[in-house]
């Protein structure tokens, strides 16, 4: 497993997304968590809305059963989405964290992300919440999700806390943050600026770029693996999978990790075998030619 710096600690380049564990029994969750740790994965990504809090509760049963596991983990959660809106108010952030900690059966989060942008945010108010959470030891580090560079700059300008991570959707079949850079100064559709240079911003500011839905096409449009719409991509992935002697989905994860930034893949699987496939990607470095051929095989052209 490859590890990358996250602020003052190290996290695995493959992370476990916990959205789907809400339907697991405590025994199944225990098996799954231990399978992840056995792969060298120490990063577990939560959100208070996953399963209406049930995902955190199930995970908490694992920690309650064996508290020693906590020291082997980096636990992150997210808050801000509720009642059909986004809420970065101080009171809501503070009460959210208390609820998260209670469900997870832990006394602190290694990181808290603000879950999607709140247009009504007041950076100074967020800063007050962050300062209180940090001084109390309830949250050690902070980040955001699905924010562009200007939103991150605005937040940092008033909150007084360095953002350590941004969680963004990225896959071979959904890569607006890459498309906009490749197609600069063209009239192609890919030139539309959708993230305001978030990839470059995260590199410049030493932020972890956590990528969710690494196998998705579009916004929850289904997976592109073995999809006839992406036949050329799948054929080339099959070729590379045979060359590297790995499952095909491993190539999809390796494509993300090849980017020269602090890249992290957040998986959504609850299948230990698929988790293993993701872990294999940490040891693969695609060539420049292979990376670009995969990019083009997904239906894009270079200017």
C-alpha cells in the first residue's frame, strides 16, 4: 500500500467509503473493516447522512467491540447536508460533530469535511466552529468536499484553518477537472471551466484530493466497467489488465493515482475482493502513454 501525507499524519492512497455499510450486520461490518486493514488501508470515510447516520452507528459497533482498532485508523466524516439544504452555521457544525462522535463510539475525528458548498456560508463563523472543535480535541484536521478553488480560498480567508483535503468526483469517464485543463483556449465542450482549476489548486496548496465514484460515468450514471457505451475503453482496460496481471477495475483506480498530486481513491464497495482490487492499484504506475490512451478511449480527443 502507498501512503500519502494528510496534514501531520499518513493515510493510505486507497480509502474505504462507508456509505453502503448501513445495510450490514455488525458482524459483517467487522469482517469488512478487518479486511480493509489487512490490505493496508487505514482511511475510513463517513458522512452523517450515510444511511441517515446508520453507517456510522454500524461502524461504531465495530469500534465498541474492539477499541484497539481505533489506533489503526484514520477516521473522517462529513457534515452540512440536512433538510434539503447545506448548512455551515457554527451551531449546526458543532451539533453534527457531537452526533457523529456518539454514533462512531470515538472521542475524536481525524478529519472533518464540510459536505458540499453552502452558498450562505460565513467563513468567520465556520472558523469559530473549527477553532472550538480543534481546541476541544474533537476534530484534528479539516477539509471540504466538491468545492472549487475560489470557494476554498474564500473559506480559508476567514476561517483561520488550513484545509487539508477536498473530496471530488473523478473517474476515467467523469473528469471535468482534467478536461478543463487539457482543453484550455479551445471551443471544445471539455474547455468548460467546471472546477476552476481545482486539480492545480490542490497541488499548489499541498491538499489531498480524495476522489469518489472512481468507476462511475457521469453523476451516478452507473459504472463504465463492461458498459457497451464505453467499449473502446473497456477493451483497452482489458489489455492493460492482462499486461499488469490485475483485475480490470484495478486499472481504473491506477489511472486516478497516476496523477502527480496527493491523490486518494475512495471506494464504495462492501465486497472485500473488490477492495483488494483497489489496493492493488497502489502498486501500479501507468506509463504516460497508457494514461493518455485511457483518457482518449473514454471518448475524448486531445486538441
